[in-house]
């Protein structure tokens, strides 16, 4: 039995191995992804983001337990920008294991940052696809929020939860987080803390500014137009604000109900497939950029590249001029080399 | 007088106009950057990052005032991932203006996120170069931290300050921030808050894990190897932890002294030019990726692209397979079109 067949049959060990291959972007991993791709498109992808200290991980734990009680199979991709030094991913896993270990229908994968965030978004997309093909009904994508990089990761999701908590900073800082616009559902976690009314009030007034009805087309506009234009949604989604206390499980069934309501909204409005398309278009763009870059570096001799870079280091050539030189010159070299089918120019 | 000449002469209005052109990546902006590039390489670039609520902005304000008292010309690039809806950038500016307005040797530029973070890193690099050419001695690059995207922006700097504050979350969350490894100086701001000892203790034990001596080569390894190998630094930098209370100005002279000490370390160890090279190499890579992507989209007919994307949307083709088709097919088309010098394939 091949690895992909084992994954489709529900073999957890095969799943773990395939996830590693996909994360490491091996050629076997890519081949397996291609094989699994026709089996994807069924799971509900739920992004969960928010600043450090908002209690995202325990919220995801609680939601996972809740959906398990509804007999849903649940997977979690916890995207963790910790370095290999800090061991944050491991620590996080151990905390989670207490509640969810031993349940064969839950799979948690912590993903540490390896290199650039583009790479992380790409490997998260791959991990989510594998979970989807493996038959998980609900897939959480959890990231530490605030930055645009995390926004890009969460954009993989059908439904995005932005988690806030009282007392994390003043109003200006809250506004600066800048991730409100991607929220489908706002969660005020740690709602037993003082200041919860103020947090909720600030969120509500910011929501009024943000015009959620326009938001979807702003964010997904470009990607959607890559396919055919979808019909505008029947009616706009009103972003709810849900209080939770994840340590006690308070508000979790209500939050889960909001998530299911949002899924129904997406299905009935046509937004579900619009988001699917936006997601796939973004994934193709990311892989495309990586491929173009790899092709360039395979094509341009290293000595040539270093020679141009030396001129940049000496301030004799600006970065823009350098790229102009490298892309014009290399193109010619490439075409000649290909035409003569001769050996690669190397030095 | 051309715009770049006016900028080099110290004209603030010309500077503001050029910054806009560079941020919008106009061809005039790029031409001006090329003209200004030989004038760059003199400023000390100081990255300041940390989670929302740590008080980064007021810390940068205080440091700016301090360096002004030493007769340094100071510029600030405040990178703000707020959306246009929230108005965070505007609000931030107004708060700053109280302390620093009217000083002709201070220039503050708030940069809101436009599209992808890659673009933001690129336009930040451009803004910093213009400040550098315009003769600012100290350039702060301030970002809301936590994500890898912000890490990439801060990597532009010679000296990176990571700002923490007591009471922002538990220890696991602090580890998750994952930006400790890029710190040259750790700042515990709001040091009059309860819990400051715990925050400092947690930071200190994490520093011991992180092996700062190895860090530099890990992070800048690839970019450095693009040029010739630098000599290893004479001795490793020990990351200091500095307490501050930016609202009162406490700890600011000491922090400024640490910053100058780090600059001296960079100069004497050879790390200054190693970081310059890493920075320029990263900038070339970013521009290169953008250029390759633009060339691809100019080359591949939109109908062809959409046709392939439709097959992906129908799950008939995986994203990897789609990119394989698009890059092979387009390459052939491009070479043929170039060889015959005929008109571009369009439909």
C-alpha cells in the first residue's frame, strides 16, 4: 500500500510521515499532495488568531473537544513562529495532550517556523490539504496573530476567529493589531477578567468602522477575479462578538454554534466556493513564486550573481539596477543554453 | 533642481514626495532610489519590535528625543499593519507629534500595510534608504512584533531592540513570540509594573537557551555567503536586558548607551558590513521575486492562466501540477516569441 493510500485509509503513522514530507517540501511529499488533491475540499477550515496572551490554544482545545462530542473528526495545525531553540512547539503540544490525547479522531500538528513566512504559509496549506484528504471534518489553523504574515496564513480558512482578551493594552494598541478586518467571528476570551465590557465596546465600534459587507470583496477581490466572477452574496454576514472563558468552557457551545452558522452562511451565499478559489489561487501564486525563484537561481551562474552582488555591496549598483542586470542577462544566457542543448554554464 | 537633488540638500517637502513615490513603487521612485543609492550606507539602522501593548512607540519617541539632544538627525519608519479602515497610523502620528513636531531634524513616516507583507518589507527598505541618503544619522524601524513578517522587516536593521513588558501573558506565550533570537538588546519597558522581575528572569533564561553567539550566523548565513565569507567576529555580543519606563524617560540614556555600544561592537567585529551585505542581499532577493513574478504574468496569457486555475478549482489539477504546467508551457512560448521577434502571444 502506498503512503497516500494508507493516509486515505486513516493510518495515523502514515499521516504523520506524510505531513513531515509535505512540511519539508520533498518531491515525494509533492507527489503525494498531487495524488491526494482530488480528495480535498470537504473539510471546514477554521482560522484562529489573536495576540499572545489571549488564550488561543486553550480555546482551540475546548472547541476541539466540543466538536468531538458532535462526532466530528478534528485536526489542528498550530502554526508557531517559535524558533527551534525555544521549544515552544513542544511545550504547547504537551499542554494540549492532557485533554485530547488518546482520541484517535483528533490530530494535532505543531508547525514551527522554518525560514521565511512564505514557506510557512505554503507548508500550512499543504498540511491542511492532507488533513482534508484524510477525512477530518473540522481543521483548525491556529496562529499567533498581529502581523500580516499570520493574516496570510489565516486567509486559508473558511471561517476566521479573531481572539481578544481584556487588559492586553490600551485602545491604540488594540487598533494597531489590524487583524479585525479578517474576522468572521470575534471572540472575547478570558471574559471573567475586569475590563471585558470595554474590550467588547471597543471591538463593536471598530466593527462599525470596518464595514464587514465590503470586506470580503476587498480581501479576496484579486484572487476571485482569477476565476469567473461569483454572484454577490445573498446577504452580508454580521460579525458576532462571542464571550468565552476557555479555562472553564464557558461560551464554547455558543461559539461552536456561531461557527456552524457561519458555515451555513458561506454555503448559501456562494462565499464558500469563492473563498476556496481565493485560497487555491493564493496557493498557486506562492508555489509559482518559489518555482520562478528556483528556476532563476538554477539558470544564473553563481559567479555572475556574486559579481553583481559585490557591485551592490560597493554601492556602485542599486538593488533595482542589480535585478535589472540579472534578469535581462540571465534570460539571454538561458535561452542560448537551451537552444544549443549544451552543458549548463558553470564556473 | 531634480527631486533627488532637493532631497540631498535637505528639502523636507521633496523628501516626503520621494517617500511616497518609493512606497508606491513608481518608476520615478525607482530611478530616484538608484540615484540616491551611492549616498547610502552611513546611517545606524535600529529596529524596534515587540508585541502590542509593550509601549514601542513611546519608547522610540523617547530615544529620538535623546539622540536629538546629542545632535543626531533622527528618522523613524513606523511600519503599521493596520488597515486603511482603522486609521491606526494617523492616530499614532498625532500622539507622536506632541513631542517631536517642529524639529526639522526629525522625520517620522508611518507606513500602513498595502497588500502583502513582502511589499511592505520592500517599501520599508526603500524608505530607509532614502532617509539614509538624506543624511539622517539614526533611523528607527518600528514594527508591531510577533510574526515572522515583522522579523523580516526588522532584519533590515543593524541593531534590533525587542521590547517586552510585564503582565502581557504567561510564560508559554512569551516563548511563542519567537522574536527573542533576533534581539541585540532586550528592553523591559513599563518596568514600574508588577511582575517586572519575573519578566526579566524569563527573558534571561530564554537568552541562555538561545546561544546568541551562534544566532548571527544562523540568521544571516545564507545572505552572507552570497558575498565572500566574512571573518568570524572577534568576540560574541552579549545581549543586555535594559529596563525602561518610557512614559517617564527612565532608563532611556542607559538604553541609548547600549545602542551605541552595539554599534561599536558591530564596527570592530566586522559584523556591521556583514549585516549590510545580508540586508542588501535580502533586498535584491525580494525585488528579484517581484520582477520574476511580473515577467511571468506579462508572458503567460491571462486566458491560459485562468484555464489552468479552473482545473485547480475543479480539483482536477493540484496547485503544484498547475505551476508545473504554467512554468513549462510559458517558458517555451516565451523563447519562441523572442526567437522570432514576433508579437506577444495574446488572446
